């Protein structure tokens, strides 16, 4: 069983048992979350493609943890101007374990 879900403006290919890092959601660890925006499902070679969503299909997952990804450093430098800017950014994420696709 396989599904493509849409959350946080991105699309993810998921299977039961997968752990996926998605854009931050306001859920506590251990809570159940339901993804209703399912774009495609595949079960034993039978594929359902939604236009735009597959009807009566949902993906259930459990929030494992909230966290931040590794730091990304941006550095801007302008020669002959004595200007340099160094910034860092850590993107927050939510790790979700996929339980069922129904």
C-alpha cells in the first residue's frame, strides 16, 4: 500500500511504517494526526488517481517528535565595499510515523 499526501505545500510518498519529516504542525508528540488531502493511492497494483483528491481516503499517522533541522549558513560578501553578512537558519519540522492508509 502506497499513497501520496499533500501537507505544508509539499507532497510526500508514504507507506505504513514510514517516518516522514514534514513542515511543522501544531501537534504534541504521541498525538494522532489525519491527512485528508490524498492525491494518489496504490494497492496491489491497483492505482487510484484523484482529480485533485482521492475521495473517501485518509492517511493516519502519529506524531513522533518536534524538532529543528541542521543549521544552514548563508554568507554574503561584497568585495571592495568591506561588507559581509553571515546568517544561520534552522527549519522546524514534525516527524510523523504513518500508521494506516484507508
